[in-house]
């Protein structure tokens, strides 16, 4: 097992925070709409600062902006457009589009910068701003810090001359471009004719492109979560609330169900019995398929510390490795790029296939899994259940202040739990990057022991976290 973070023993990983920034978190800027930092004023400053930072030379620079279906997206988009044009950038507005589509179109349209307005799987009341460089990859921590530095300076000095103000226009072909891109990730002869698919678009960014892509590939498509109204994104639908998808699969006797999240960068699958299949299983499917075709790079895949130990053991049986990173798809991508992997992801359904994409792409990942299903001639329940997950328990502990994990008693309880699990289990304790919460996860062959270890650590944290 390889990872890029400090450890307690062989089986315990602890995730530490990276450099402190005022606005940017682990995945761009995110917050409650119309409250700092998710206000028009800050969005305007982001557009001005990022636009200025990525303006090099006298030629006309360009930025692409996509969004999901949140009500506040109109407000944030307008502010960003104003900011970018004021420093001399031309803006291409894509409208509602998946996050991976924005990353792809940033490269395809030879833009200097890409922006996605979305809070992913969060409720409509939140929103966020994700930035991509000209290569389609999310910006580094260092680049985000440079943007924040410019935002804190004299914004007037960033303004372009009157004759250099940028223009803004909508790209009507964006959806067709992305659908063709997604379809081209499959071999020419792959078709989904005869496959009945339920797709839940979470009333989000993929509500048009996902059903169309599946239909054009020959599938019989039953769509849910495709009626966005600005308020219902991720509400009782999508990859974070899969009950509706699983019920619809059973109702229409579908062969498979696909659940996307609000910005379609993650995916979960339901089999023909309406049973959910998580990202760990999906990565195992793709890894074995690509291994058999000689396509899998670096002899394994990359996942986070939260992926099930059952996946790691399954890959070992196939002669493959599992490299682990801190939680967050950006850390998965960083590790993949540095070490030459082309398959990585998270248990939650963020799957990165870097032969095709620079970030998680729920639609492309789903197409790859469906291609394996079609080629096998077997039901999804057989194809996508590659290993038996080990019992896993995850609990959160909220704290008010201080650093509970540095308490001597807490550390002693953690060490004791690690020793009790031994080599047959794994313990992951990490503070949330977005809220004052410590997440305690353990897994192992003995379900009762796993639960006891987690409860003991939670009790110890609660005793000092009040």
C-alpha cells in the first residue's frame, strides 16, 4: 500500500490540511449562495484576478464558463463574465454542462482558463467556483493562492483599457461537442442496442447530455431527475440519494441504472435488481477490463484512503497495486499524473480515466462500465460485483475548537485501536477540509471489532471535543 500522507503504523492514515487560503478550499470556492465567499462581489474579483493571471501577451485571451442548474448560477455567472471581460478576456458561455465537459472544452476551444459554477452534490442553496487551466486540469494550490493575492490588492490596476474590454458569447454547439467526445471514448463497434437504461441526472448539469449520449448509442433510455427548476438539484435524486433510481430500475425492469450527481463528475450504478454498486466496484471493473486489453498503466490504480480494503485485496489477487491518496479527486489526479497511472477514483463515484479526461467524468465512466457489460453478455449484478467488501464503519465527531487529535488520551485510544485491528484491518482518521468535523473510519474482517474500535475512538474524541 502506497500513500502520500503521514501514517500511524502500517494501517492508519491521517490527512493533514494544506496551505491556508481565505477563499479556496480543497475543490475551488464553495459556500452558501449570496453569503461570503459565494457572493457576486467575490465572483467578480475571482474573474478579474484569474483573468489577469492567465493573460500573457497581447493576443485576445478566452475563458469558457459552464454551470449546473442552481438558481444562483445566473448571478455568479454574470459576475464572473463581468470580471473576465473587464480585464480583457473574451468569454464563451456554455450554459448547463457537466464539470468534465468544461474541462474538455477548455482544451478543445484552446481557452486560457475554464470555470465551472457548481457545488457538485450539495443542495441548491450552495454554489461553488471551480477553475481549470488551459490543459483542462484543476489549478494547483499555488496558482489559487496567487489569485487570492491579486483579489486582495488594487483591483482597479487590473482593468483593461477601454478598447481591450472582452466580449461574451454563448457556444450553442457545446452539448453536441461533449456528447461526441463521450461517445468516442468507446470502440467504434460498441453499441448499447437492446439495453434498457435508467439514468438519474440529479436535476443537474447533465440533464440533457446524459440521456442523449445513451440514446445515440442505441440504448432504451428512461430518464429521471431531468426537470431542473433551480431548486431541486440533488433533491431526493442523483448519486447522493439513489432510492428513486433503484425503485425505477425495478419498476421498468431495466438492465442497469446510472446515478449522476449535480455536476456529473461522479457516478454510481444500480444493477438489474435495483442494488447499488459503488465506485470501488466500478474501478475494479475498469481495471480488469483495461488490464486484459493491455491498456492499464503503471500496474494498478489510484484510490483514496476511504476505498475498501476488499478492493485492495482483489487487485492484489489480479497482480495489481492500489496506491492511496488523501480524500479528494484532485489528490487522486495529482498522484496519477506524477506516477503514470490512467485509472483512479473514489468510493463515492469520482472516477478518473486519464486516457480520456482530466477530472472525474460520470458519463464517460458509465459508458466504459456498460461496454464491459455488453461484451460479457452477463447481467450487471454479475459483472459489477468483483469482490466482497469488508465491513466498514464511518462516524463523524463535531468539535468546537482546538485540536482534539493531538490529545494524549485520544492518541492512546487510536494506537490501541490500530493494534487491535492489526494486519486484518485498517483505520483512517481525518479532519474534514470544509467543516469542524473529524471522520473516523475502520474496516476489517471482524465486523464487531471494527464497530468497537470506531466507538472507542469516537467516545474519546467526544470527551475532549466539547
